[in-house]
C-alpha cells in the first residue's frame, strides 16, 4: 500500500492524489520522502503493474525488443546482469510473465529485429491484440447477455462472463437482466472443452470410454471432427483409429481425462461433414413405417393412446393402431402395460410380447423360489 | 489448477485492468459506482485498479507517457490511454462459450427473436475470427409452436387449463395451473407452474401437455413459492419416495444413465440398482417394459405385482379371442 502512495508522489512530485481529497478508504496518504528515487520505488511495484507496463511497452514498439532491452525499460525488471544469480532470477521472472500473458491470450510475437541479431525479441501487434469493433443492435446485445448466462458448467460460465466483460470493454452495453421468458439451462460434460479444442486444432485424442453394457472402460484413439448436441446429450464424432471407421461417442461415457497426442493439423475432417446426421444415424432412429394393432382396456394405457394413429372402441376393448420401426422395442413398451394391452397384429410383435412375458414369469418365479438370488 | 491462488487472482486482476481502460474510454464521465456495478467489483476495488493504472504507461514513464484520467466528483474520464484503447481479443474458451451458447439459443424452440440471436452470432463469430469455427453442432428437439404458445401464455399472465399426461401414473388429467416460467433443460421444454389440483409447484413437460387453453382469470402463483433449481436436473427424487432395488442384466444397464439412481452395485455379471420411484405402478411398468433382463429384488410387493400382471397377460393371450377388456383392472 505504502509504496504505491509514494509512487503517486513520484509521479506528480508532491502533488495531490488523483481523487483530490477523496483517498481510498482506510489508506493514508504517504508522501515520498526526500531522496527516494523512482528506481528504488519501482522495485517494489506489484507484479500486475509490471505486467500492464510490459503489455503497453510491447504494444507500442514496432521493433522486436530483447529481454535485455525490456529489462532496461519496463519497471520491475531491474537487475544486475553481471551477477549470475540476479540475472537468473530475472530470466525466471520474465519467463513467468510471458507465460502469464500468453495464458491470458495476449498474442506475444517472437522474432529478431534484424538478420544480425541472435537473441530473440518480443512485440505485440495491436491488430492481433485488439478485439475488433463489434456493432450489435440492442436486441442482439440482449441475446448475447442471455447466451452468456446459459451455462451451468462452471468453466464455460466463467469463460462466457469474461468474454462478456471484453464486449463491455469494447463499448457494448450488455443488459444482464434481459430475459427471454424462456430459460434454457445448458449443461455439458467435462470432456466437452478438451474434445472441442482438439477437434478445432485437428489433433488426435485418447480417452477411456465406458458403455454401461461393458464392465471396464476401453481406451479409444480418435481423430475428432466435432461435437454435437442431439436430444439434450453431447456426442463427439470422428474417425476411430482402432476401428478405422467413423464413430460417435457419448461424452457422458468418457471417463477420466482426454489426452491430446501428436501435432495439430494432423488430419482433415470430411469436407461435407454433417455432425448432426452422423449422431442421428448412430442413435439408430428410424422412421416408424410399420403398424401394429392392439386392444386396450377402456380408460387405461393412456401413454399408448397419445401416440396411436387411430383409436376405435370395440366390443373387446379399444382398437389402437400404433406406428413402430423395431418390433422388439415396441414389444418392450407394450409388455410394460401388462394385461391392459393385447397385441392383435402383426404376429412378430405379438410373438415377441408373449415370449417376453414368459421369460419374465420364469425369471420372477425363480427369484421367488431362491428368495431373491439368481 | 496447479497454480497457486495468488497467481490466479493476479491473472484475473491483469485481465480486469486491461479491460478497464477501454471500458472507461468508451464511457467518458461514467460514475465510478456505475462502472463498478457493471464490472462486478466493489467501488473500492475499482478505485484501487484506477490507482494502479495511473502509474502505468509508455516507456519513459513521464507525466505525458502515463495513463491519465480526470475526476469530476464521482465521475471518471480517461484522458490518455497509453495505447490500450481496445480490449484484448476473445480467447478460445471465451469464443467457444459465447458462440455455442448463441447457437443453442438459436436452436431453442420458441425463441421468437431468432433473427437477433443469429445476427449476434454472426457478429461474434466474425470478431472471434478463426476461434469461432467451433466444430460444435446443436439440434434441440421440440415442438417450436407448442413452446411458443406456452411462452406466450406465461407472458399473458393468465391461468391455463391443460390436459396433461402423467407418465408416473400413466394417466391423462385436466388441471388448472398458474404458470411461472418456461425452461429448456437437457433439450426438453418444461412449463413450471403452480398446480391448483396438487396445490404445489410442478414441472410439466411440454411434450406431454396435450391441450392448453388460456383462461380469463389471472395467474396467481402463491407468493411464497420459488422456482426450482434445475442445475442438477429436473427430477430429483425425494427421500420419502418408495425405494426399489432391481437386479439388472448387461443389456438393461443403460437405465442407470436415464434415471437418477440411489445406488448401483455390481454383483457378478449383474448390477443391483436402487432408485426411488414416485409410484409402484410406474415401477411395475418399468420392470415389465425392460423385459427378462431385469428382476425385482425389493420390495416384495413389487415383485408380486409383476408376477401377477404377467400371469394375467399370459392368460389373456392363451384364450384366443378373449377380450382384453375382460381382464380386471390389474395391479390395483
């Protein structure tokens, strides 16, 4: 605290605080004592301040600046280059700072000022650094505000809100209270971000995948093409290197971490890629072209009646015409209604229902006989 | 992750400071309190940030090189930006989070200002450049017209008469409800409303609302009720509901991905799965529907119902031409 107030004095001589008489709560104004030099004070400046100055310095230069030039310019890097320990400490500090800027997304360019230079230099191109001007209409701004609140997943929620902060800084006034009268709530699986990134960078991945029917997870190698949300669930689509075929994987079944292997740009997805249709095909959905006729007890089997194509009361119960594509799947559904529903046709559905009923009876009779264990 | 907290906080602060100059530059003379509210920091924190920026600037670091600002009462204006006149570009994660959220919004049935969503999406994608090429596709199911009607009904502030299919009891009922909001969770639309029949808040799945009629009377949601927190899913079984345990074969293990289960224990090749159900008759339909790969472990009552129901059904099939209607109302 103290050092910073002194700095202010250094800046404007013995001038007043910028808030002229409105100092920060709880902090006392400490004038710089006579004889204190800026360079001594600069050493005590905070890391954040050093980084802000580093960004400003590198944005303002067109020439690449070497680490030594930066150390001689930006406050906070002062050190004795002839003292190996001091120099090493500076290098570590500078490496950490560069890493932090890159992690924030600052496009740090590396290059040499001339062909004769051996030491690399650094600069930041304003064009690469700056968010382009975005002109949003008021209703578009509201849409962005709503979109940013969609995520329930902590990581994406944080990314959305820091993205929104940049849009605000770019001059867009986002109303954080705008609503749609419709609240979408979105959750994603932990594998979403790494797989999406890998797909964009076209990097091969490895992950463990477990389907409920298997006892253990198996390790999979995939060239991911993209991620798709289908019926509220997330999938990754890509080229399975072990099966040498296109495969879809449900993200909720990925166990553990997704590991990237090999270089970026390692493959190219098909040019006419349609992620959704891959997932839809994989999920095995088919047009229910076949028809079954069942008898339902009046007033019962409400669930079936809702999707019956046709319903007609009769002497033995209500005749319902049901569309279906898979006889076994329909049989399972119909057995659920027990004695309330009887299949009239076709025989494949009727037989499948009877077969299931018989097997269930056998299993449960065995169960009763053994007191719960099979 | 492995970074110490201090470093995280410092990275957050750096990001905030780099945003702060262009933010203020775009809003000359903004009140400090307003800016702090907008940026999600305290006024004190904002003043500390300003102080720090005030000693940063271009090399030389003389009065003409440093970031400068003018204060007028509680208002602030940046008078010199030292070159940080724009915010930093969106990172990969930020672009992904915003672009995918907008795509989801554009796909959400019943969103009526779709043009605005798509316009915003195009502009954000444009600004994000290469990063926006997120290989993410979204298709939400759902009947846009139905969701749209429900939304309009919620906005009209009137009570609704709905015909609703309750899967737990396999029955369709008519009820009067006072709507609160429409939600999309896990790709499904729901109407959250006060149900006058049940005298409680209920989530009605939009695809199970078979009829919907706006009434003349206003919706009156009792003042004490709160919207449900759906971040952990819509159906969260209450601990006082009946607990059933099933022995589940390989082929039916998928049920553990579909229903919230209390416990899943492997037992040899099979799994012992315990879940809470709203209704034992629903559990009976579930077990029967899953087929021979699933047997009831407990309660004994459920196992007995399953056996009785199967016997009745087989009996009906064994009598050719026998009326299903002749079967007694099973399981009751």
